[in-house]
C-alpha cells in the first residue's frame, strides 16, 4: 500500500504548482485584455537626427 503521508505531500505540491500556473495565466490574460502587452513589435526610430 502507498504511504498516505507521502501522497498527501505530493498532492499538496502539485496543487500549489497548479494554482501558481492558474494565477500567472490569469494575470497574463488580463494584461493582454487591458492592453499592457502587445503582439506588435515596437517601432524603432533609426534617424540620426
């Protein structure tokens, strides 16, 4: 039989990682929705003046 305490720790670690990924994904999606990020490359001025 599997060690119950060990399985609880593994489950806790996976749950923590999953929660971190969900929060990070939500923040990135909200940033794109608010316009903080852009898919377009920034325009760089190359004039010497």
